[in-house]
C-alpha cells in the first residue's frame, strides 16, 4: 500500500511512501513525484444516496488558445470546475501569466467564441469583460472556448480609454 503525502498544497507534487519496512520507514522509501495530467483530472468518487460509489459528472470543454506572442496554437481539455491556466500548466502548456489571482492583465485574452466564467477577475473592468476580454488565471470554461492572447499594455490602454 502506498501512503501519499502532499509536498505543497499549491502544486501537483507529492511524496509517496512505498513498501514500509517493519523497523520503520527507511529514508529511501520516500519518492517525490509529479502527478500526471490524468491524475490531476480524475474526478473524485462520491457516494450517492443509495450508497454506491460513482464519479461526479463534470463537463469538460475544449479550449483553444492562439498565443500571438509565441505564434503557437494550443488546444487542450479543461474541466468546467478548473482554472484554464492551471489546467494548461498541468499539461505542460506555457501561457503568459504573472499574479495568478486575477489582479493584473498578463494572462488577458480576447474571447473569439464560447463562454468563460470569471467571477474573480478584478484586473479587467466590467466594460472590457462585456467586450469579450477575460483572464485565464481565474477563468473557468462554460463551453468550448477559443481565445487569443493580448498584449498586457494593450489591455491596460483600453481600460484607460474607458475611464
């Protein structure tokens, strides 16, 4: 049996203890490893009212990001309850970001199609949100989504012209 202990709650790293010996836990039995994408996206089982274990039904959406600065197109799946940026990083996709809290515009995108939910996006104004701008670090997909990265200065300039 494996004992899994998180290394850091903010990352997907954890310590794994394999085959403990009777005399205690030898130092070489601990291994630090990164969870794979499939482990990060595996839904947790829940007990239904009738007592059966069943995985929750969480919709997953295809997200397409046109990274203008890098000249790259990224396509990946994101569960509806996970941040787009976090899920991209768990799949080794590098996207622009800075604060991870929705307070800046480093990860700003313009939505070309689809819907994004971003209740924590404080870094862009309501007017820009209404014009189709979003922040990937605090954005959840509500449907299949196609977005295009924006230059941070460009977004800041648009916000200043509004006010």
